[in-house]
């Protein structure tokens, strides 16, 4: 691959560069015209600020339980949203829980999408028996509903936040791998991929420098849905009692402890963490949807 | 088409075989294994060795796998440590209860989602469509465990209209059957609301697709009213994607049922799985996971076959 004449390489990269910049602007314009996408984007920015900058402004003790202040309703002095079953300030708890939810969701989706894209690109590029075997692996994993598979794993190992990332990623890479495989199948017959092969470029070069970068749209759209799904799955595991060890928490764990007091009518332990989960997930879905239609408009 | 169905069948069997391997291997990767989980942290090494020998757990993994597979093919799903009963018997009583929950939710979802989707498709990009779209996004993103809790807070705690727990016991018992309608109301609504959100989305786009077809335009121009066109030409064609979705959405529904059962303490297969997971009851975990996977595969197989039968334009070579 080093035998490629230099000017040609520069030409090639220059061409790709201007093209991707132009289409990037088109996509960005289409995205900005989508009202729901903007709403989602703004909300996510707010959520990130709330969870990560919020604790710097709104100081609460999220390490030591305070048993003299249990179950205070929202509006109590010093506790805007009240306190939970351990006396933690609920607003501060939402920030801490949100950090875990967002970090795990983001990392799991990132890991899964990267791995899935590489897996799918290889399968689609090589085709034939390699493709069949790789895709049957995906089919097999997909046949086991993800909640069952993750619960199965989460139940038998003692969980840390890192484990949760891997457990969620283990089921989340399957859909991206299918999507990228489909794209790789059509991309591999394109002229520029053929040209790389003709010039003596290796399969790795074709896959990593040409096929995967050209599926970036699909990857981005899918990643935003994957983050939403990962947040939901982590919250579900937390709700089922397989959360992060205390004093750490996430929104699902908060719901799980709130459930014990539901018949006592402590609605704030249910409404606030749940609303945080739903609004964040909706926002990611809005962004994903807007990205998808923006990319579709570019193709038209 | 027969050839296509046969090929899909063979493919499904291969995948199912793969599922047994994945599930089995994953479970046996866990350090300590069944003996430690069952005998507890105080068990001595000798206890564990004796336990493993007795249950054949000291044999090589492939031998254990084939023994397990052989047993399953003979209908022996193993013996549950936690419930002290054969797994087949546990699933025999719990699976029908899950199917009642899922069936009722599917039914409610279809009855609501089809008209809703048609309305949205016909009025697409108008105000009412936007409003309904926002709601379906909201419900679609709403995890069943939260939706269920909110419904309990509203209908059981505040209004006190419906009980917060599902019927207990087994199908056919008086305690179960007498509570069936009232007790299942909230669980079914929980599961149905989420399914409606998904189904109506598909129905909407299917209606939008068939509205622009030539035969619909012909029907309108030869003088059929819009209601007649909708009923005879649009609705029938738009049901095809929904049919596929029914089969494909089965795994999501099983997951939803698991969560719903744990919220309302409904003693179905989801709750069985959850309890087994909490107590490392390996035989029950293996068997339930396998059954859910078989159902998932059967669902997508049926969806493909139905699709091939219903839509004569699709030809498989």
C-alpha cells in the first residue's frame, strides 16, 4: 500500500474531504430544520449539564445516609424534590444516578457500535462462508431476548459498573453489525473500493479506511438509538435489583428502592427517576430520528 | 415457496442449536458454578467435589453439554434446586399464565393500534398526527417497569379502582380465576400501551405507503368513497407489515412480560426466570431461556412464512 504515488493519495483525500464537508453541511442543515431533533439535542445538553455540572452548584451529601430525614416530600426546606428512603436529597440523587446512567449508556453503546460495525463490515466485505458463519452467530445471539441474556449474566456475577458496560454491549452490538453488513455488501462493489483493491491495498485498508467511514451515517443514527436502549436496559437491570453497588446509584436502582414505598404513596420516589429515564430516552430517539431523516434527505 | 420455507426451517434449527451452545457455555463460564451457588460459601472443597460427582458436573464440558441436550430432547428439562420440583412441571404451570397476559395485551394492542395507525396515516403530518406521534414516542420510550408503577400510583393508590397485584395461584384455581379480570387489568394495560405505540407507528407508515399506490388512486377515481377505499384497498394491504411485526415483536413482548410480571407479582414464566436468576437456579434459567428463544425463532419463522403466503408479489428463489 506504500507504493501508491503520493500526489494521487493527496488528490484522493482532498476529494473525499471536500465531499464529506459538503454533505456534512447538508446533513447539519437538514438536522437543524427538524424541530423534534433540536428539542432532543437541547434536552440532552441540559441533562449532561444537570448531571455533571449540577453537583458542583447544588451541594448535597450523596455518600452518608441520613436517617433523620427519611421520605421528606418535595418542597421540604433544603430539599426541593424531597428525600428518599435513606435520607438522600432526591435532586442530588438524580444527578449522581444520571451520571452512572449516561456514562454506562454511552460507553456501552460506543463499544457495541464499534465492535458491531467492524464485525458487520468484515462479514459483508468477505461474503460467502465467512459471512454466513459470522451472521449465524449474530442470529443466534439475537434469538435470545436481550433482557433474558443480560439478566442471566448479571445474576451470576457480582456486578460493578464496568461489568454492566460489557454486559449491555454484549447484546447491543448485534443490530449495528447487521446494518453495517448490509451496507458493506453494496459498498464493496463501488468503484473506489475496487480501486483500492486494484492498487494493491489490503482488505484491512479497504474495510477500515473506505467501507466503515462510508457507513458513518448509519453508525451515528444507530448509535443514538443504542444509547437510548442501553440506558433502558441498565435501568431495567437496576429495577430488577441488579444495579451498581451503593452508595453509587442509577435511575433504575432509584426506581427499585422507590417501589418498596409505592403503597405508602411516596410518588416522588417513582415519578422523578422515571421521568428522567423516559425524557432522556425520548431525547436520544428524537435525535436519532432527526439524524436519520437528515441523512435520507442527503441521499435524495 | 415450499423450498423457501424448508430452507428457513433448516436455518432456524441451526440457530436453535447455536442458542443451546451459547446459553450452556455462558452459564458454565461462571466461576464457582452450581455447587458453590447451591451449597453456599461455607461449603468445604470436599462437599463441592462430592456434589459435582453426584450430578456429573466433574465431567468435561462437552460431555455435560450433550447429556443436557439429550435430556432436553427427551423432554427432561432438569430439576429446579430453588423450587424443588421438575423444571418441566414449573414451566407447565407458569407458561400458560404468561401466555394469557401476552395474548390479552396483543389483542388490546391490535384493537387500538390499527384504527389509530389508519387515522395517523390518513391525516399524516397534520396536527392530530403530530400529537399522536409525540404520544407514541413517549410510550415507546417508556420502560414497562415505570409505566406499571405509575399506573399503580394512579389507579391503585390514588383512585383505588384496581388492585396493585395480579391474580395469584394457578389457572383453574378459584383464587386465580375470580381475580382474573380486575387483577390483570393493570398488567395488560401496561404491556399493551407500549405495544400500541410500536404497532401504530408501523400501521401509520404502511397506510401512508399504500395510499399512494396506483390501485388506490384507481379505486378513488372510479367513484368509491374514501371509507370504501380505506376498508377494501388500504387496510388490507397495510396489514401485511403488521402481520410480520406480530411475529418479530415476540422477544420484546417476552421481555415486557418479565418486567410486568415482576412489578405486579404475577406468577408467570418471567417471574419464574427472575427468581431463578436471583438464586442461581441453573436448570430453570437454562430451560426458560431456551423456551423464550424457541418462541422468538418460531415467531420470526411464522412471520416470514405468513408474509410469503399473504403477499403473492414476493417470490423466493
